[in-house]
C-alpha cells in the first residue's frame, strides 16, 4: 500500500502542476494527510487530522481540495444511508464494496471475486455492458449485537431488522388493541420504516401495520436468530 501511495503522490504532483492548480504545496498536505488514514473521513475529520499535524488550513480550502481530488480520481465521495458525505481513497484498478452498521456507523470494506464475476454474468445475461457499480450492505455489526439488549421495545429496532414479538407491555387496553390489529406473541415481523418521533411500520405475512411510537414502545421484541 505504501508503494501505491507513493504513486498517487507523484501523479498528484504531475496532474495538479499540469493543470496549474494554485496553492499546490498546501493542497499536497491535504492529500498526504488523506492518504495516511484508511478510514472513510468527512471534511471535518480531515481538518482535525491536518490540525494534529500542525497545518492550519482554511476549511473551505480543504473542501475545495477534496473536490479537486474527486475530480481527478484520487478520492471518492460517498453518502452512506443518506448521511454525511465521507471520502475514501480511489486507487486505480481496485474495487471494493461496503458493509455499514446502522447503529455505530462503522464502515467495513470487502472484496469478493466470485460476487464481482456474478455481477458481470448477470449484466451480460440482460445484454447490459456494466461500466461501474457499488454494493452497500446495511445491518448491525457483531459488536453492536453483543452490546444491545436481547429483549427491547420495537421503537429501538432498525429499519430492515427481522424480529420476534415476545411480550406486550402496558395495560389490558393496549393488549386488546394490538391483538385486534392481528399481532400475536411469537409473530415474526420486519421493520419497514421507523422514523424518529414518527410511526413505526412493520410487515407481517405480507401485510403492513402502522403503529404510533407509544404503541410500538409496548411491543417487546427479540432479534430473529439467523
């Protein structure tokens, strides 16, 4: 990887000087700090890394340099799960996909040659010439699964999570209401949408159920064992 980074720096020098990009020395500091981290960083996190190195650069200058780095193919901007823009290295001839934890937001890169070949085969079967693609898998990482309580209110569950209803909390009124809706202890459900302070929509046997957060709070669920 060190050899790759050396090549990146040499190409950066050549391209930026060729295109007469201003303030080259300061822009090179941004690239160097960016290459030293293997994380997917926001512009603010990169500013912190530069500050740790003693480089006091204007935030707008750093953001402009990141845009130039994306323009010339040294970096790639991603917006995972409609969150903040994060930048990652873009090394030529290398491709990887991402697994994103929806709880702690940890991003894990992975590469699978069998999966890559399968995507090419699928594209060819549809008469499609694939130029580029990306795969993002969202879920809950093993560390977060260990930390979370096994029995929890439905409001704590994440979108896309499959669960088993274990208990109904609250009084008899809420019990009767949930049962009249068609929900039972032991039902396996999936969270379709869950918006903060909004309704929780779940699916059960191909039917959708919209629950207010107060009622959803009374449904105690357990993650479905895979």
